[in-house]
C-alpha cells in the first residue's frame, strides 16, 4: 500500500555518511492504517497534529507494527543509515530498540528547543535545515559503523565472525558494540538488512518465490517465507498484493 503525499530530500554533504534522507508524509485517508517494517535504521520523527509538534526517537526494529495515522496529521523526520545514528542520538542506541522515546526525555532543553524551531519551519527544506543544524556528526566511523556499511553493501550476506574480523574485534567485543551502536546484534542486523532488500524488490506481479528467495540470500522458499512473516507479520504474497511497491516512507 502506497502512502500518498510522501516526499524526501537528500542530506547535506556534512551528513551524507550518517543520514539516508529527510522525509515527510501525510496520510491519504483519515485514520489510514500503516504497516511499519524493520529496516535497520533509526529515525528522529516529528508529528504535527492540531497545530502541536512533538518529536521522538525511534530505534532499530525487529518486528513490524501497524499504526493508524491521525486525520490531518503531518509527519516528518530524518532517517539514519543502518548503524550510523550512534553519537547523533546522544544515548546508547540499544535503549531505543523496538521503542519510540520522547525527544525531550532524551535531550532535555535541546529537544524542546529543536521542537520550537521546527514549529516555525513550514517546508521540508526548512525543517531539514533545522534538524541538520542540531546534529553533530563524528568525523570518523567506528569499527561497527564500517561493518554496518559493509553489511548494507552486501545485502545482509555476512556472518558474525566475518564481521568481527572486518571490524578488527573479537566476536564478543563486536557483538557488544554492535548492540550498543545499532540496537541489535550482528546476526539480527544482517537478517533485517536482507529482509529490507527483499521487501523493497517485491512488486505486485506474479513471482517465482523459490527463485526470489535464492536470489535474495535465503536457503530456500520456506526459509524466506518464515523470515518474511516474522519481520512483517504477513506472507510475501500478502505483502505483494496489499503493500506492493513499498517506498522508504513505509517505515514511518
């Protein structure tokens, strides 16, 4: 199911390594149900409802949620690349896993100040500039972030031991830091990235699910269907028929 009135813009060069995009959306129908899928990313999300703006931090997800978008609501935010919100969230990303946390409770007066500045902005470009100014990216990636970039480039096809070697850490050290900096362990991060890649490739037409599964890194069709249902709450065929051609906004 497509979300109407969705827009996104690219980040500034200063944030390109950390930020996937800035985005905004409005529901196409009052009370529209919206399925939010795991994708390995963290976000800062802002809701404008009845003229009131509130911000939240959303961590990595390990399961889908279905939410109903409020009539006349407007939602916008910033989506970080998988593993790249470390430092920018100002808290261990692990506390945000499968959670939505009020921005003011995380950032205190800085969170309130950002909400106030965003309340005065009227376009996605202006809002992106406000959020950009409130983020302070690190100059260098951590070993976990370098591994996360590698996981994305390889569509989740990596083992935990391989990732630890890539990061120059022991398997135990890497797992601990991966949870702290991405919100999930290395095995789960690989699974979610593999799932995200597969979900983004599904369209409404008839598919040979056995071939599709093998092409996207699954052992067989049963493995693919079981894992897809675990993360999305529906089968691939159900997703293709109801949630076809998902845009990146379908996470929010």
